[in-house]
């Protein structure tokens, strides 16, 4: 989508306006984007195509991985270090959290209907716990009803399920012990660290295998997160030294069970490691294993916080910024309604966009003064991932 020109002028200025500048080439292909309304009873209008004003469509993702979809009207001369006088920005929050740099829930977040305004009492959700889902495996030929599982999560919690989910209440590395009992004859265990961190994209890894042939085993690293490239340090558990191949093959000199360990290090020296029991093709020793399938942050009051809330920011001619979120809106006196939503062409950053029509009434605050916005109406575009 091309940059779309806007002008912010009161109606009284429109009456005395200078001759219009020529539109950029093909501007007639764009829809009639505009913003209009009354500020403390004085009419304002934003119209496309005059005086170097642009409408910027964008999105952002906060530290809690919530997306916000933004339509902003400001002069092309406005930068991050200069005041954006006579500008207006509308922000609409997603209705859920997403994975870091993942896709948003745009189709369920930007749709026709009424929205509530955010305010500073809507404290952004914070991570209070982590729900960890485990997957276990076992090579021994025991019948299912003879197999017993005992998990010790080292925080007082336990489980006897094969693939449990356990919620840890704090953010640090846990040593998790997995005990496996087969046929009442052999008890064996394996442990692995489960890294819980406020880093939204930490380095994590686990081992899997392929092509066991005799005493030769193919190993696969399953490393993700962090910053590539990764480096690797393999210990195959047979005192043969360390190896640095990403996915090595190793031949053991004797049949048996071995505990292989992988240490993965990303480009910022964030580390992750994983233990894995391997028994060679002719060994009948029990080899229990597990890995973490997923780690899901648990947030404080996510449903009553900022999901699907909106914020309007206005900068006047003197550079004074007024926002809708500094104080709660007057009950019954403020509203925000999306009237229509349409897919639109990509913007100048090659981001997908939606064209939305909005009606709104609200109060805007600057900490001291209050201005009333009434009969607000706009057609804008917001981008999304």
C-alpha cells in the first residue's frame, strides 16, 4: 500500500485553505481515508491527499507478546525525536497473546462491534507461572499395564501420568527427575533441566535419534530459539570425547546403555542441554527418556487486562499530547465501534493491512486538562502479522 496523504485541519481553516497540491501518481486508486469529529465542540477533519500528511499502518508486539494494531496520522516531517503536532493515533489490542514474532489473531481481534477503552488501571499482564507439558518414551518391551511412571518436579509436585503437564510457580531452572518401573524387575531414571525464563525466546534443545544399526546410532539435535548460529558439544557417554557436529553418527565399541548429553550454545552464549539414554540394537536394558514438548506462560489476569482494548492519542498544534488511557472513560459517555472491516493491499513495508471504518466518542487527558471528542468517525488502515 502506498503512503496515503492526510491533512489535519479544523473546518474554519478549510474555508481559508490554500490551493490544493497535486496528488501523487495513482492516488485516485486509494479509498477515501479520513478522520472527522469535534474536539470540545470544534469540528476537525482529516482528509487524504493534501500538505504532506501520511497515514501510517503498523503493528507492534509488547514484552508479553500481545499484538497492537495501529493506524496513525502524522506529518512526513515528524520523527521519533520531533513533536508530531496535529496528529492522531488509534491503537487496537489483539484479543490474545501470541508466540514471539508469530502471527496475530487479527481476524478475531479486528471485527465489527463495540470495544472498550484501556486505561492505566489495566495493568499489563505479567508472567506468574509456567505450564510445562512433558513427553516420555521407553524402549523396554513391557506391557502397558505393567509400566509405572513417577515424576518428581523438585518443587513438591509429582505425577504418575506418562505425559503430564505441570505448572511451576516461579522462573528458574528446575531439575526434573523421571522414574520408570518396568515389570517390577528394573527401576531406572533420567533427569533433565527445564529452563524457565522471562526471556521470550530462549535457546532450548532436546535429543532424538535415527537409524540405530548394531552399535551405531544417529543423533539429531532439536535446537530452537535464541540467536543463530548455534554451536554444539556432544558427549556420547562412553568416554570417547566431545563432538561438535550438529547431527552426528556415533559407533559404540560395546553393546549397552549409554547416557548421551548435548550442550547447545547460541550466538549470545545462551545455553541449553539435554540428557538422553540410548541403548544399542542388541541391548535389552531399559532406557527411559523424556523431553519438554511445550512451555506456556501463565499470566496474571489476562482476560481483564488489555485484550481487545483501544487507545486514542491526539497531539495538538502546540505539541501537547492527550490520551484516552490516562483516566477511565465516563460510563455511558464513551464508545468505540468498528462499523466495517475489509482486506486491503500491502503497505510500504510489505505488511498485510485491513481497512476499517470506526465511530467513537471519548475523553482525552494530558494529566491536567481534559478534552471531549464527539461524533468521531474514521476510515483507516492497520497492518498485521
